[in-house]
C-alpha cells in the first residue's frame, strides 16, 4: 500500500502542509518537528511523488541525457561524469539512446519534455543545426556539437587543433604520405575540423606531402578495416594511417594485421578520443586525448547552473585535448 503525506502527518501529529514543507525544504520548520517528520518518513518508507513535488517547487530534479549510440565507447565516461555531477547536486538522470536515428532524438526530446525534466544534455547528436535549434527551444539545454546553437549552451571539441597536432606528430616522424579514414556521418554536421587540421599541417609542410582520404558511412571496426585496406591498396606510398576516432583506428589496426603489415615498423596508426581500449591494444594506440569524464561533469554543471540561476545566458565552450604518443606511431619506413 502506497504511503502518503497524510500517513506521515497522522503519525507525527502535524498537518499535511507541514509535512509537505519538510519534504520540499520550504518554509521555516522547528528543528524538533523537522526531525520527527523525517523519522516518520523513514519509518513508513514514504517516497515523494516527483511530478507532484515539481508542481510545488517548479522543478523535478531530473535531467534528460540523450546520446546517439550507447555502444560507442566515446560516451560511457561522459555519462558517468554527468551522473556524478548531477548526484552531487541532488538531481537524477534519465538516459536515452537514440540508436543513431535523428528522428528518435527528437522523439526523446518530446518525451522528456512531457516528463517535465528540468533540462537536457544532448551529446554527439546526429541532428543537423536546425534540428538542434528545434530541440533546444523551450528547454534549458547543453549540447556537445561543432555547431553554434544560440538557444543553448554548447561544448565544442577543438577538433581542428587535434587534427593539426596529429599531423605535426607524423611530420616530425618523417611521414610524407598518409591516409585518413573519415566517419561519413559527420559531414552532414560540419564536423570535419579534425580532417581539415590534419590536411592543413601537411599542406604547410610542402607540395611533396599529402593526405589521401577515405570515408565510411557507419563507424564500425569492420567498415574501417575495409576502408583502410582499400586505401593502402590504392596508395602504396602511404606510411601512416589516421582514424577519425579510435574505433576507426582499431579497424585500421585490424587491416594492418590482415595485410601482414607490422605496426609501427611498416606503418604508423593514430586515433582520436583516447578511449580506454586505445592504451590496451598491442601495440598501444597513439591518440588525441579528450578528458570525457570531466567533459560530462562540466556539461552537467553548466546546465544545473543555468537551471538554478535562471539567467537564460548561453555560452560556447571549447573543449581542449592533447596528443598521447604511444607505440603505434614511429619514424617512417622509407
């Protein structure tokens, strides 16, 4: 049988309104009365109705987090960082997996809005700029995106700098001809900055340096493996391969094994994001590191600050990273 405010009031001999004030941390209640009510709540196992509580406080203490792909190793640490930050400030998190479908993202936005969440975090969305602007309307929203969304606070990974750093790393090792395997979905979201940075570093090195590119529509190890094989067969002078992210780089490593190429003796391999699997590979993967635990925490705290301060101010925050050289990259074998 469900325990109600009335049950708590009957046990403590106070009014339902007094119990409600204690539950919702409102008004001035004597310390002795407050302790007696809290003891009764624990004794009876009373659980507040969050929707009803939200009608009183104006908040449900709930945040919706939408990610595009729960199987993508980029997201677990972001989710963990966001959940930790929310818990520290008394909020709960509802996680939604959009399964790479933009229409499902918008459906979750509507569903979470109906559930009266206090705010939304959208990380790594497959929505285009117009879709993200639509999702942010009417909500306190923080989005991880390369796009500028006036209606939301946005976090943007400095992908151009990451690509530039990877290029400069390979150039310092004597690589002149390299390959790049791009995640095709990002083209529709204008998320090609890492590729642009990589190519820019080689263009600045002179006309004898070049980057050959291939693209996959769905980022999987198998797709990346096949793309890398095709790239190597068509361009025999390539001495290094770079993956759009570490999942792509893992596929590249598999392609090298299938083609009996030793990494890094015959060819160097570099990834992006520095997921946990990167350091566990043999050889360990050189990758551009993003502190995703901190990123998730920072996104959540930015959202909660906006909710609690009710300022309506939005910021665009750049997320920086750094290259971690490991055993998968070495001097070019020319």
